[in-house]
């Protein structure tokens, strides 16, 4: 029987996540530090802390939520990782104590929530924990119609002298789901990482935000605040909890 994806992906990839799949953009830390405004920050899906640790190193009080003991163990093993407060659980519930000036979810991680209902619940949970004037930052891909309309396909993820990573995917346009397998070939063997996401268009995310009482403050095409437009492959969206009812 096939493993349940959500139970296997992070367990399978925690040991190689930073090296093969993770990416780090210092500009993201610049933006998040500014938005935290000296207050508390919360990362949904904190994982191995690729973003949280550099942000904490700048003096921001960073908390996290994650469901994977393996990913959090990798975070704990890094310098400073043992000090970050992490709540183990499902970030659809945003079940943490206190108020935050910044909540953020990077690298398409919001789409790990497999249904629209869970994503809406997440926005509501975030809004409930944001201080007035606080920001919710979402970094996510813009669905690529040309690629998805084929229904299924294969893409090169990375290629070095030592290894090749590809992504094999199937698209369900009704459920807005991408069912993928990341396959890494290297000397000595092949590893397969199942990944399933429920994607949403930026406009759908804006509607989820409105349902939660948040409004779009800014949308960029990258962490350097580049313009967002028809050619953008991803977006960085900043939603805010209004400082007072409008
Ligand atoms: C792509 S990784 C990103 C990790 C981290 N943001 C980083 O860049 O280091 C996604 C993370 O979200 C976590 N995750 C996925 N779905 C989750 C859920 N429903 N609740 C809590 N954590 C979840 C995974 O365990 C994993 O650590």
C-alpha cells in the first residue's frame, strides 16, 4: 500500500532537505525583519529553520509550528536551533499562545494544506493571532498554466556532477492539486520523495484573507520587492490586520 504522503515526505527528506531542496534568500530575512518591527514573529512550517535561524540571529523573537519531528530535530541540531520555541502540530490550526506582529509562511508551504477549507482555517487562525497592524506574509508559486494544462509531466529540478533531481507530476485541475514525486538519482541509488500540494491563485488567497478580516498591503514578484506581473512565477504577498476597524 502506498504511504500517506503527509506522513512520509518530511521524514524522508529531513536529512537532505537543506542540501537538495531548501533555498535561502537573504532578502527574505531583510523583509521579514522589517515587518516584525521589533515584535514577535511566527513561522508556519518552520522546518529546519533555513529562514527562522537567520531571522532570530538578527534579534527577532521567532516562534514556529511544524508537524514533522524529523525536520524539527534537524533544526534543533543547528547552532541556536535548540532555543527557538516550536509548537508541534498542524499549522491549519495556528494553535499557539500569544500575539504576533508577523506571521509568515515561505516556499509554497501554505499549499501543503490539502483543502481550501484548511487554507481558509489557516488564514482565520493567523488573523486571530496577529496584533493590530500586524502582517501575514505568504510566499507561493503562481500556477504555470502551460505546464499544468499538459496534465502530467517531468521537470528538471537540479543537476550537478554527482546527482540529478527531477519532478514527475500529475495535475488535478478540479481539486487544484499537484501530485508529484521528486526523484533524485545519484551514485549508489535513487531516492523518491512524494509531494502533494493544493495550489491557490493569488486572487483566491486574497479572498481567504478577506474572509479572515485581513487585507492585501503589498504583493511583489520576489523578496527584493520586484514588481509582480503576468510573467511572475511566484509572489510574496503581505496581508495586514487593520490597526482599527475600517
Ligand atoms: C518545504 S518545508 C519548509 C521548511 C522551512 N520553511 C524552511 O525553509 O526551512 C515545509 C515544512 O512544513 C511542514 N508542514 C507541512 N505541512 C504542515 C502542516 N499541515 N502543519 C505543520 N507543519 C507542516 C513540514 O514538516 C516542513 O517542515
